[in-house]
């Protein structure tokens, strides 16, 4: 698998969440994703960027164009140094939220991605990686 | 701060969302619209989202809230113009907008509002009579 150099974007304000959506869209189009797949990865990115902001106290996203077995795709890595998630299984459940949200962000973005990875340590932060292939 | 414009047309309020809204802008729209319904006595609200490339859980919740609040203030809300890719994504995300009436386009949305308002007016008259 080849990975192009990733671009890093800061997520500090709700305006940054809008920028993340626009940048993910540009990369999804470039990777040749169809309209529905573009919409899915942009929506998942929006959910995860908001989580990074609201629950992680801000952080970053790395956007990569990837290629494997002749398929192109987009990989997004969201990282924060917030309080971390105590019970990941519970946090993944639809309807569960520790804040003001609807509790659809993590579970929903997993459904919208082809690959989903989450890692979190209490007091250290959370990392979520999603990939959508063409 | 920028605002989403709200147009009044007869007894209806029209909103066309043409920008990629950040969360605070969405909250401001919810608040502005609630005030406008109360101040104008509008009976219907039509929200055109045909320009929106995505609807995430935040915007989805905003639409749900607007519909719920306007119902309490005696107005009906119709959301029109949702793109097919957005609809597919929204359902997969886990949001089905059960509290929101939808129509394919502005024309059908206005027709739906007119028939809703007519029915409700009829009911009110009946009660009064």
C-alpha cells in the first residue's frame, strides 16, 4: 500500500469543522469516490471533527490519499489529547453520549466508513482512523 | 456574526440554506426562526436544503428541533430538496428525522403547507363553531 504525505489540519473552532468537511470533499473527489461515498466520508469526518472539538478539547486530523491493490481511497486520522474514553464499547453505542450530542458520532461514522479504528487512553486522549475506498 | 436570511411569504417563512453552516450558525438560525414564528404568527415554515452537500447529526438535530418548536408555536415545518446521497447517508448515520415533514421540492413543499394549514384552520373553525 502506498500512502501520500498526509496533510494536517487543526480542529480548534466550529469553523475548523467546516474547513475539514471541505478539505475531505476535495480529497474524496480526487480519489475518484462516487457521490454517495463522498457524502458518507464527509459526513463521518464532520461527526469525528466535532467529537474532537467537543469532547477532546480540540486536536488535529491527518488526511491521506491512499492506494492498495489498484484501489484508491481516503484515510483520516483524528487525534486529541483530551480526557479519553473510559468505555469505548459503550461510547460506540447509538444514543449514548457523555455530552450534549445525539450519541451518533462514533457508531454512525463507523457505519459510514469502510474501515474504522479507535484507540483511547484515560487522561491521554483519543485517536480515530477511518478509511473509505473507491 | 453572519446569519441565514428568513423570508416571509404570506403566512409562511422561507429559508434557503446555501452555505456550509458551522454549528453556531445553525444554532442562530434555530433561535432566529423561533422568534420570527412568534413575532409574525407564521403558520408554516419551509426549509430548502437542496444546496447542502451533507446533513450530519448536528444539522439533523437542528431540523428536528425547528420542527418541534414550530409545532408548539402552531406552525408546520417542511424540509425540501434533500439530495438522494444525503438521504442515504443520513439513514445510515442513524438519523431518520421522524419528527420532520419532507417534500421533494419547494413546489410540493408549499402545496403540503397549504393543505396542512387549510386542514388545521378547518379544525379550528369547527371547534369555534
